[in-house]
C-alpha cells in the first residue's frame, strides 16, 4: 500500500483503501460490538501472590524480632545453647 503525506495531517490512505486493506467504510450491519479484554498470564498472578506472601512473612518476622528484643531487654531470653553451639561449630572448624 502506498501512503501520501497531506500537509499537517500526516499519513493518509491513497484512494478508497483503508489501512486494513478493505474498501468502503467497513460498517457492520447489526453485529454485536466487541469489547476490549485483558488477560493476565498465570505467571503474573503467581508473582502477585508471591509478593503478598513475602509481605506477610516480613510482617511476621518483624513481630518475632520485636518479641525477641523485648525478651532480651527484660532478661527473660533463654537461647537453646545446643542449637547455638551446633550452628557455630562449622565456622570454628573452618577457621582451624
């Protein structure tokens, strides 16, 4: 298709052919009107759910940290010393 430039109006169709290649006005006779529709992929929906879960986990983590800080300030925090030792042992052995 060949376009022509008409002054300040930009590009326009040449002759009676519109951009879709159909001739005439292209009016439909009583056909139902199509509506625009947007479908989001399941990956995008999964990402939104993951973000919600992350926000919930961050809130729960912040609450747990606040509770631990309060226990430390009150002097009531009693860590499990066996868990502490077992988590420190690999670092101690690595440096030796």
